[in-house]
């Protein structure tokens, strides 16, 4: 009796190994880096100084690092994407450079930051194709959070946020039984008066939390509308956390005197705001059942 014919083994074809970058690709990358540094070098230097000097943008130094790491995590998948439609990057490069030129002529810095991000996105498409640009759109776009808006943002929303923080903190203190009288940005409780200055408006927390919420929404495994809710929720969460900070200062000031509410305690309360806001953001994600990272992470 002849043995039954053996079935052919199912062998998966080997994955194609991406070709190493060509000389033209490397040369293009060098030219692109030279273009960015040559056109935006002065602005980048100014931006780095603002990160160290501007209390509202101290987080800016971490943004490029996070963006680079997000792209690094995708490196293997990016190598397998088709290289096509390179010309789609040129409009973004042109718009980014024009925006930078216009900002330089008007002596306004922050539009140059937007131009820088647009140019980097355009160069990505120009060098590696539209599919790669789409795949890296969030890491590149995330760099918008490193752009210092300076006095434009502070002057426009700083004062209204001071008033809101005073109102919210005073109402919270009243709910605890304190007799709080609110006069603009000043709150009076028996034996203590607290003024909500610009540094206590909550703007720093809102700026930092929106960046963190954007990263959280990107990494979590959720539908688009849940991601949008998480991102939008960063603002009210940060504002409520800052209201708690004001309320704590009022309670300490009345119970233990001005020294307990100011100085080191007041400085530490800024960290408390960020912790509370982060916990609030995590709670929002829990309510939306966004408890897992995206499958490709």
C-alpha cells in the first residue's frame, strides 16, 4: 500500500526587506534639514529661549522629544508604506515658508512656529511620500504645542480666566461654609484676603493639559468622538482644578493665617493643580471606557 500523498506545507512568503535609503534620499534629508535650519534657525533659537524664560511654556522642551519618540515607535511600519505622491508636500512647504516670511516682516513670532510645523509636514511628504506624511501627521502636528503664543494669549484670555478662577474658588469656599466676598479678582474671607493674579489664572494648567490630553487621545483605543471629548475636556478639567487651588488657599489663609496660604505652599499648589487635572482627565477617560492603548502601540 502506498503512503498517502503528503500535503504541501503552507509556507508564508518572506516579508520584503525595505531597501536601504538611496544616496538621493539621504541627500534630500540633508538639504531639508539645511532648509529648516537656514530659514527657521533664528526663530528656533528664540523659541528655545522662551521655553526657559516663559512660565507658560516650560513644557515646550518636551514636545519635540515626544514627537520624535512617537515617530520612532512607527519606524518599522513607516518603512513598509508606499512611496508615492511626493509633490503633495510642496504646497505645505510653500505655505509654511510664506507664513514665516510674513511673520518676520510683521515682527510677530508665533506664526513662524505654525510655518515651521507646516514646512516639516510638507518636507515629510516631499521626501517620503504622502502615505508617510499621513501616518506621521499627529507627531508632527503635536509640535504645535511647543509654539509660544506669548502676550497674545495672555492678554486675550488671562484676565477673564482670573475672574473665573476667583468666582469659582470663592463659590467653592462658600460651599464649605466660609463667608467669601468676591470683588473682581479679589476674595475676602474672615481674617484673610486673596488676590488671583495672572500666574494663578489657570492658563498655565490649561496650556499644559491640552497638550497632555491631545497625547492621551492619540494613544488611547477609542472612536474619534471619544478622542475629541477627551481633548476638549482638558480645558474644564484644568479650570476646575485651578478653582480647587484657590479654594484651598482661602481655607488655609483663614484657618492658619496668610503664611500658610502663601510662599512655599502656594508654589506647591501649582503642582497640585496639575495632579488634580491629570486625575480628572484619567477619570474622564474611564467614564468613556478608554482604558486601553491603541492596538498599534
